[in-house]
């Protein structure tokens, strides 16, 4: 017989790990360090352009960064935090105008402590009662903003726009196809129609579902990078002739490369005519629903069967915070089941069965974060008018920047921006220079220099520089400074081409 195990006390090391006083002390220290970080990125006064920390990024080669962390690991709590800040890109720096993820409102970050310390799993209702209620309220607000029918619509939050789009496609397949795909797998070659400018995650979604290359039919775009909706009928007809069953059409609102909004109304009517699922990938741009000035860009979104929205792109919220909204909430229960086991009683939101509120039935996540809380905090503490003002300001700055580019003889604008994404390129080069390579070189130099942060994209086979103005701390002076900075780097490179 084995001796019974006796456990008398909590090991001191473990007990200390949970010591509330140590938490109070370290958490205060963290807040102080983060406040210093923020202050170092905001110019001292309104005339100053440069914040105390001049670089958005202290670039290092990946191999060197890994080596540095291995050979010189930080000693202790404060040094770890400082080293992470020193070696991370700084989204609050006014010269950060790169990817679509944007500087979060600091108030939202304070709720990161709360979310992480409570660590509610939220897959089932009792594991996150407040989190589930908040999520429900945020979704109801979106339903209203998008003009979906309040009686039937619903949704949830999930880990990013890409996963939201995949989840929507799974629901669409389950509902639109006549086949028992859940139990028997794909029975036919299915496909989704997207614009050729759609986010790459749509292509991935189709392939993940086992539809292969034929599962995504790309509709060409016009010169504004919007889907040629006049081609939808013929593309559908061609697909049918090839024995492909089209299940859904995805409208981009807006597309990632150029920030162009598809004609959602035209796509919506097409889908209604042909009984197809209408999904709106509004990961970036559906946020304009919060702006009375710009919400017209979403005309037709009220016809959608499902809509993706990222709060971490234009709504001042830390990542990840993505919503997937359904026209008929019941549809979302069929994503991971052939026949929904749980249907809202009489489509009313009154039900005694708490399991109806178990989010894991409808989401990929089993352990699920309180995704809605940080946005809810921004929305409640700062107010909707702050969200609207932020978007309007970003769009104005973007128009201003496109004017600057347009007026400069040594720069070329790809198109007038419809949102806060602008593609442009530097055209001052020797006649035999390949402009694509030249702009790729400049973009590399910009990253390695670190004063500004911008990205690049390819449009119609050509390379362009690309900015997303997602930072309301950026001013026209910083934007003018960006063009000047590019000129200087170009001059430098002409003099020292090997560098
Ligand atoms: C950013 C973006 C995505 C991807 O969203 P993640 O949250 O990064 O997964 C998808 N579609 C569009 C149009 C986007 O702009």
C-alpha cells in the first residue's frame, strides 16, 4: 500500500507568486513605466514635431535580436519591461503610419490588467458572465449601427478579422449548400466570389475549407480598386458552367491595399437575386459606421448576412478585438454543426436556458478572452463622439496627405484615398531605374532608419509605398516630414548606392 500523500502548506515560492502586495507594487511600477513611454512619444508642446524619443523603431536584424535576448537577458521585472519597450515598434509615435493596427487609447490598456488577472475563460456563460453580457451589448450596438434587423440579428467576438471571415464562410457553407458537409465533407466544388483586391485571408479560408484554388473566384477591380460588380453575373454563369457551386460573395469594406470600398448595395442585390450568402469583410473599414460623416461608404451593408469588424484598426482598441455579426443569429449556431442544436426560443432573446449563451458553441475559441471589454471601456469612458471624431480626423489627415503627394512633382499618388490608407511612390530617379525596385529600396531604408514607419504593397504588378494614418497624434507637419525624409534617404542612396 502506498502512503497517503500529505500536503501541508503552499510552497513559499508559489505563495509569493500570488502575493497581492507584490502585485500592487509591480503593477504601479508598470503603470509608471508605460506612462513614461507614452510621454516620450508625445511632442512636448504643440509647436514641436519631434517627440523626445525620435524613432518609431530601432530596427535590428532578426538573428541579432534573438542573439541579443539570449546572450543578454533582462534581469528582473523592470529591466524586462524596459527591454521590451526599447525593442518594440512604437505605435503611439506620431511618425508611425504603417500597418492598420493603431495606437490604442491608454484607458483600454488599463483593462488589460483586469482581463488578464480575472482570466475568465468565457467559452461558457458561467465562466464569464460580465464578459458575455458586455459582448452581447456591443454586438447589439453594432447590429443597430449596421441597420440589421434587431429581432433576428446577433453575433460574437473572436480572435481577429481573419478568423471572423473564416467563421462566416463556414456558416455560409453550412446554410447555403444543400449538402451535409459537417458529416460528409465537401460534396461538390464550392466557391466564394471576392474582388481581386480582397484580403488574403479569404483565399486562405477557402483553402482551409478544402475548396483548393478553384474555391476563390476573383472578380477584377476597377481603377479605384473596387470590385467590378458588373461582372458578377457573368462570373457566376461561368462558374456554373464549370460545375462550381458558388455559395457566397464577399464585399470588401474597405480592401486592405488601397482602402477602397466595394459597392455593397450592388453586391447585396446580386446576392438576393441568386440566393447567395452576402458577407462584408469590414475588418478595417466598417468602423465608419461610428462616423455620421463617413457612414455613407457602407451603403448596402444592411443587406449583409454577416459582417466582420476589427475594433483594433480604427476604434482605438488594443488587439485582438473582432466582431462577427450575423443577420440571423440562428445561422451562427450552424457553423460547427449541421443542424443547430440550440436555437433561440421563438427567435426572441428571452430564454431560460443559460447554455444558449455559451459562446464556444459558435466560436473557434474554447477558452475565450473577454474580447469586448477593452472596446466597451473605450466606448463608455470616452464616448461615441470621441470614436467619431477620431475617424473623421484620420480621414481628413489622409485627404491632406494625398494632396501633399499629388502636389509634389517627385511623388505619384496611386489614387485618391477613400479611407485612411494611401498608396504612393517616389518617382525622382535616373531614367534607367526600375521604379518598383527603387521604392522597395527606399522602403527598406525607411524601416532600417526607423524615424518613420510605413509599409509597401503591390498594385497591378507594381510596388508602391503605403501608409495607414491610424494615429490621431500624427499632424500635417509629420506627414510633410515623411515626404522630406524620403527625399533625403533617396539623396543619400544616390550618393552611397552600396549603403
Ligand atoms: C486587417 C484585415 C483583415 C485581417 O484581420 P486580422 O484582425 O488582422 O486577422 C481582413 N480583412 C481586411 C479587409 C483587413 O483590412
